[in-house]
């Protein structure tokens, strides 16, 4: 689960939700708000690709 440092939902809430999902990863993007795909575009794409690759290798 991802969130921005300044997300109106708050990183603490997102982290709590991530802890409820077995195997979930929690990422906070520095200097980003709610739409991390805009505020941290390069890093969020990198992290999404890394996630998809890791899931794709599990069969």
C-alpha cells in the first residue's frame, strides 16, 4: 500500500490497513500528497513494476 507524506488520509491509517493484509508492503512517498502517481511519478512506477515482477514470479 502506498501513500504520500502529506496524504489527507494520513500515513498512519494506511500503515494500519497494510498491517491487516498478509504480505503487504507499505510505502510512504516523501513530499507527496494523495495522488502519488503525480507527486512521485517516477518512484511509484518503479515500485509498481517491482511489485508486479515479484507477484508474477510466484506460482
